[in-house]
């Protein structure tokens, strides 16, 4: 390059972005991930249920004829570029480098979350749909979501519930959730709910990417099992830094190739409430 940026500085920037990315997106760890996907489409396999049958003495076995369904996930190309002059001819200002790394990682982390949210919202036949009823997010709705998943035989572990700040406020107003008499997690001490009724709760703030869907004053959240959504990653987050001569600036870019899809509607419940 006509301008020099040390390899050590570029590596430090890449490491900073990856470190920040680990905390930027809150939903990546809540779904099933397939890494190193080649191509623009990945086919997740959904295996049907089997039925044990009684075997008569000396008779041939009867196959269960378990069905296998392939669910296509389309990967998209995403990047978070920014022209900047934080890089001088030889080195990188550490404080500004860290700030830009957090910005790049945050943009990609939120986009990854949105891919997962959109996949949840696109499920046409969820295990259950809990209407708003012009009411807040209540404990009764959480219990009902759990019932829907239980009725479908969804495993009790790795269940997640995605809500907004308004939904969190509603739940924190319920003494059954915040009281130590009912819940060993003292929610009011931290102003948060991490686990309740077998769900791990994740709060999604208002986001330019879209966030949780809305319809008028109603908000839609989701209760789901980690196996119900597939995340395919072709290019995990990586960065590049290039000097653009006609802009006399460094172009710092974070790139990612990923897509998400609903794998099994039986593991997803749509829950709406009024905010």
C-alpha cells in the first residue's frame, strides 16, 4: 500500500472487533449454529418423530419410516464499513481504535440478532400464538407459552424468551416474579430477569434494524427452544483495513455472511402484549 499501517495494528483492530462482537449480539448462543457453510444456501435437516411398535415373536421388524425434511436457509452478505482518519501513517490510536471496534462489532451483532428475530417472526405455524388482548406481558402469558411448548414435547432445557424493555417492566411489576417467596432469582435487586419458568430471558432494545415486530401498540415477542431456529454462517465476523487513496482515508470494514431460518415451529411460541 502507498500508506503504511503496521500488521500488528491491523491484527489488534481485528482482535478488538472480535472481542467486542462476543458481547454485542445477545441471541447468537440461543439457536443452533452451522459454521463454515459453503455457498449461499444451507439446508438444515429436520428429522421426524418415530413410533415404537410391538414386535411379534419371530416376525420381521417394521421400520418406523422416519421422515427427513430439508429446510433451506439463505445466507446474506453483510458489512459494517466506516471511513476514518483515526489511523495515522504508522500506527493506531488505541482509544479511538477500541471505540471503532465496538461500533463495528455492535452493528454486526445487532444484525445477527435481527436475522434470528426475523426467522422467528416468519414461522407460519408456531406451537402457539398468545394474543395481546390489549394487556401487558403477564406471568399468565409466560406460563401459557411454557404450556404450549410442553404440549409439543419440547425439551425443558435451552428455552429462551425474547422481550423488550416494556415487557421487562411489565414482568418486574408482578410480585410473583420478583418475590423471593416464588423465585430464587431476586429480580428487583438487579432490575433484570435472567431465568424464570424454565426460560432464559433476553431483552432487545429499540433498534434501527427493526427489533421485535410491532402492530399498532402491540409488540410481539417469542418463546422458543434453541433447536427451533438454525443459524448458518458462511463467513464469521472478520475485519479488513484498507487505505483508499482517492478518499485519503482508511476504510475499516467488518464483514459477515450469515442467514437464519425456523427449523421447527413446534419449538416456537408467538407472544404479544400491549406497550
